[in-house]
């Protein structure tokens, strides 16, 4: 009798040990599924929750984790990692200025970070060199980035918005006018016009370089910040034009032509070779804005684990927004009484909201997570008031339960 009791007790304890993690996972996800269905506009959406310890391949939670969905700006996580892998971390975009008789040439190098202040600095450096020269033409050169200036299947209505600006070899102020009242539709001529104004050359004509035209003597080279600083800015503030420039830069550096399509193909092939993604990954641009983008939460967790093993990994993680401290997470996680630091990338697209990142647990293993609500029907105001707090709450609960 005693032996049977001991045997039963051992079997019972083993069953509890084996089943408890499963029960905990199911209880966790079903609770949020039930809550989601109670909110108008979320009832028919897909909830995706994936989380794992940073040093484990098995997920703690795997709710729809292999379902291909649109992840919005979480896509930039892949663009940034590929750029770190394939481009020198100290790379600087260069914009060069030449003089040939009475013509000032601007050779764009794809710098997405140029500001109006930079233009004034450039003008101050050029003025002494142009002191005795009458400039009758300002000629721009757009050969660094070529091909499509927007992304495949981007909605043309987006072209009026700040988040979908054309990508050319010359860019200024993230595609916005100085008063931020309108988007810049012709960045090449706008750049040249702004420089003309700063140089006080109102009568100089502006045009594009002609085939085989001699650009003359190099006067000045303006350089951007290094690649790591640009990626920091891109991820902190979720800059689409930075991501689109980087995907073209990848193609330019590897193949010699700054084409969006080629850069995307290079990124996908590279990440497949590294075992980060599989055939479910669909990407056609640098920012993830294309409506055809499809990626799984497990792709993102795989990427995070890959990043942890790279020498640039710490720089990458520091580039992600920190909850309640900076970037796109500055106003998130309000009233959550956070016990741990959370660094994560936000993502927004039509009917989709995402958050993927890392929970830093000083007394335990860090947790990587990727959370998405896909195909919801909420308006922008409702997303801010209802959906984002729900996603934040899920992250907090993951940190508390595991």
C-alpha cells in the first residue's frame, strides 16, 4: 500500500512538472484572447504572443508565433541588423561639391540625415572657395540611389504624408519643409534650391547633370554621422527614410547599384544563410511599409538571438527605445510600475500594431518577446487608448510570470 502511494505521488509530481508550463502558457494566452474579444474592433483580430529566454530556442509562449503577419516598423529590426552585418559600422554617407567654370555640382551620396543646419554649414564651407566665381548654374547628380523612389505597392495617398517620402541621392530634413507644413515631393531640386538660398545665389539656374558632363574640381565633402549613429536614430524614432536609404545602401555597397529591390533580396538571402528566417518571410522594401510584408514573431525572436552573438549586438540593443525614457516608447507603459528595463521596437500599419524587444531581468535571464495584434478595426485614437495599453500590459505580465 505504501509503495503504491509513493508511486502515485511520484507520477503525480512528474505530471505536474511536465504539465504546469503548458497550463501556465494556455492560461496566460487565453486570458488575453478573452479580453481582446470583449473590445469592439478587436474581436476578429489575430493576437500573436511569442517569448523565450535569450539563451533558449524553445519559446516560453508561442501563441500564433509562426503565423505570417504584417509587423509594421518591426521590419526595420531586420534592415538594421543586415546593415550592421554587411556595412562597416563606421561608414559615413558623403555629399560632394564640385566646381567646373561657373557651374556648382552637387553629387548626392544618399545621406538621409541632412538638416537645414547642415546646408548652412555646407554653404559656409563653400563661400570662401566661390568668392571670386559667378555661379550661373547649380547642377545636381542623382546616381547613388537609382530606380523606384517609393516602395512596391505603397498607397499613393501616402505620398502626401511624412512617413512615405521619395528616396533619392539627395535628401533633406526627413522629407519635410522647414516649417514641417508639407512633404518634399522633389527632394533633388529642393536640396539645390535650399543651398542656393543659403549661398545667396538667387539667379543661379538649377538642373540635373547631363550624360558625360564634366563635374570639375572637388571643393568640399560633407559627411554624415557614422552608420551606428544613423541606425540609433532610425530605431529610436522609427525613421522610414533612413530604413529605405539603408536597404539601397546595402545594394550599393555589395553590388554597386543602389536599388531597393536588390537590397531587399540581399537582406533576405543573408538572413536565410544565417538561419534567422525561412520561406515564410516576405519583404520587398527597407521599412516594411509595403502591404505585402509578412513575417512571423519567431523570425523576430530568431533575429534577436542572432544579434546577441554579434560584436555589434550591444550597440544594436542600445538603439532600441527604452520604456518611459526615450524614442517611440517615451509615453508607453504609463502607470505600469515597471520593475525591469524594457527595450523594444514599436510597429504600426493599417490594422496592425506590434512591439518586439527585450526584458532585462538583473536577477534572472533576459526575456525576448514579440507581440502583435493583426487585422484589427480600430481607429488611430482607439489604438492609442485601447490597444497599445493592452500590448504593454502583456509585456509586463510576461516579465512577472516568467
